[in-house]
């Protein structure tokens, strides 16, 4: 039986300035700071974005990191595993209110972008992390998927796994993975 997901517990990102991160995420976005961890090697702070859902940041001590910025949806060789984070909002009014709040705090933000099934705005945090806020015009979650519906599954040349889902409702195979680490051992997020 598949797990019954309840959203994202936390997405762990990296900052080189935790103070600015707290001021933006808690002060500008209104994502309440709900937990902090501090060790000799790092800080790890958690911001609430929904019931039981947080975005967390590491600030590594005594490590020189060079931050960079990239817009959402634009490839960058420095960011091959992460593109952007999108927050869910209930409706168009909430999207417009967030855009106004960002502007009032001196933050650049796009106009509302109509992606057909979702509407979105785009902005960045002080770490250069590309952020999006969206609301589902047609919500595909919480119901059975119709893999034949071109509005929800519009890729005209899908990967083989999508064809398998359309045909049988299951994928035929899954990939094996390995933990990262110099010694072949586990490198585990301490949170």
C-alpha cells in the first residue's frame, strides 16, 4: 500500500545569512519560525508553511559558501537538483494579497502568471532561492488520477513510466538508489 502523504514535513535549504532568512521568511512571508537547532557546526531553523509542513534552512558555521540566484524554470549548472519551491494558496485573492505584501516589503514579484490549471507569482528570498506561490484552478490532488486527461497529463511525448501508468495504473519498475557520502556510509540530515 502506498504511503498516505500529508504534504511536506520540511524542505531543507541552505543560507549563508540566517538572520536575513528569519527576517524574510518570518517577517515578510509570515511563515512562523517554529523550531531552531544550533550545534558547533550548523544552525537549522524551521518555518511553518502549513499544518505539519515547514521549510527549513541550514547555516553552516566555518564553511565558505558562495550563494547565487537563479529564476524559476531557467536551467543553471550550479543547481541541477533544485529549481524552485512553490507554496500552495487557496485562491486568486490570496495570490494577489501575497504579491501586494511582497511589494510593500520592497521585494520584486511577477504579475500573476496563468498556467491554465494553476495561477502563480514568482519571487526570491534573500538567499537567491527561487520561490513561487500558486493556487490550483483545477485541483488534481485528493482524487483518482485520469492519466488520459490531456489537461492534467499534457506531455505529448511522455516518459515510459507515464505510458505504464496509463496502461496499468502502475509503473513496471523502480530505480535503486544509494546514499551519498565519501565513505559509502550514510550522510543523514540530522533533523
